[in-house]
């Protein structure tokens, strides 16, 4: 049922859905975060890789071309990223929100939390749909 919901909303977390992103090479940001599980709400430490508008996570930090991610979040589907210590009552917590869900993470320090929020926020802005040149209407070119 959850996979049907994800398909309907465009949120796909297939581990091999990396759209050709070479996550193992020159990522924008990497590091350990503790992530709350999607179905069973336990906390697990995962290695995260942010690259080209995708946030991947892995069981360990030795990521290579052959690595299979445990999941991926397309940041273009994200609406906000912000601190969540008050929500979770946990130090260094932050949340990533889409239209249909909120995901929680815990960093190892305040600096790591802020760095992740800034990096993900920048990626959301870069990969959100913006107006393209073909969509801009030049009203001065129309003659009455």
C-alpha cells in the first residue's frame, strides 16, 4: 500500500533509483546521520550522500560504484528542511518535509546539523522547478 501511495505521489525510494547519478564520485556532502525508519520507527545510523538533487543513504561509509543505496530522496520533492530538536526532544535533530511526509534525522553535532540543513536547503532551491526561458512570455514582443 505504501509503495502504491509513493507511486501515486511521485515519491519513489527504490534503492537503485539513482537516475545515473554517480553518487560514489565527488558528492556535494557526505556524513553519518541517524535516521528514523519509514515503517518501524527505530533509529538507525546511516551514511548519507547528497549529490545532484538526490539524498542517498547506505549502511556503511565505503561507497563505491557497486554500492547499493538503502534509499534515496529526490530533494525536488522536499518543501522544507529545518531544525527539529523541539519536535523530537533530541539534540541536533532536523526534519525534511515533503507534501506527504516528514522525515527525521539526527546529526552528531550542532555544526553538522547546520551544515546538512544548509546543503539540503541549497539543493532544494537548485532542483525545484523554476521558470524556463521557453515559459517566459515577452509581452513587449506582442503588437496590438
